[in-house]
C-alpha cells in the first residue's frame, strides 16, 4: 500500500513536470495571452463605469474570473488535446500512469499556470488605485473557479473529434460563460436572459463571492459551496469521460 501510494505521488509529479516543460518554453507568451484580454476589459470597463468603488471592485472581480477561466480553457485544453491526438496520452498510459494521477497532475499544472495571472491582475489593480481588501477566503474561491473550468475542459476535450474543434469549443465555452453570466455586473443590472443564466451559472456565484472578499465582507461560504459543488460535479464527470483508452 505504501509503495502504491509512493508511486501515485511520483506519477502525479511526473505528469506535472512534463506539463511544466511546455510552459517553460516561451512562458511569457502564455502569460501575455492570458493577461491582455482580461486586463484590456478591466481598463475599458474602468473607464466607462461610474466612479464608484463598489462598481470598480465588481469589474475587478469579473476580470479575475475571466483571466482564470480563459487561462484554464486555453492552456489546459491545448495540452489535453495534444496529449490525446498526438499520441502522448498513450505514452503516459504505458508508463504506466493511472487516470487519477494524470488528472491530478494536469490540475496541479492548471493551478500553477493561473497563479501568476491572478497576482499580476491584483498588482495592476492596486497600481490603478482600486480600493480592495484580500482575505484568505479568496484563495479557495478562485481555486474552485479554476477546478470548475478544468472539469468542463476535461468534458469538452473528451468529446472533441479533432484538435481544432476542441480548441474552438473550449475557447467559446470559457469566454462565452463569462460574457453571458452576471460577472462584470450584478444580477439586478443584468438583462433578463442573463439573469436566468445567472441562476445556474457558477461564475455568477463566484463573482458575488469575490466581490464580497474584495469589499472586506464576510460570509462567502454559500457562494463558495455552490461553486465547489459545480467543481466536484464537472471534475467527476470529466474524469469519468476522459478518453483513457482512446483508439
């Protein structure tokens, strides 16, 4: 049992190292790609939104969620699609590595590649004189958002018939879910159709929770548990549907 546990941990680390090798090669391009659009939207909305600290914090919370979702949908789907369609997944399987170890390795990779983006956005917001607070509840909430998008990406990649379609679907879903959810604005300011989507969108609850954290409020556990429920559900389904024996 101890030997199996030790091998499992080594397999997770091995998968993580393999993914980090791709990230190290030209990491700055990946960082630029993930930061330009959320940062551009943040400054654009910052310019047109009312000069109200609460409105600006809402814009910042939306930019944070957008950056994490975009980074996960882009980077994770790219790696998973290349693994599946270029034969790399078969090499990982024959190492041999279990499906659970592979999944944990890529989830760790998704977490590591999202951290610099979040930190950079917060630093830019501070330099832009945005008033916000940070508490430890921010970390598990952002992590729940990342895991939700990772689970959705696993599902999309497993059903994609090609690299091109998989990439398009992941980007459309990653960006579309944020744009159509009440993320950059509150539910009461959203169009009716967006309000309906907001009732079932994990990103709306994540934005509400992050808004509370940035405003120095307590009591985000309802939002966190809802997003965590989405994360667990999508990860279980994504792991179940992962093409582990794809021909």
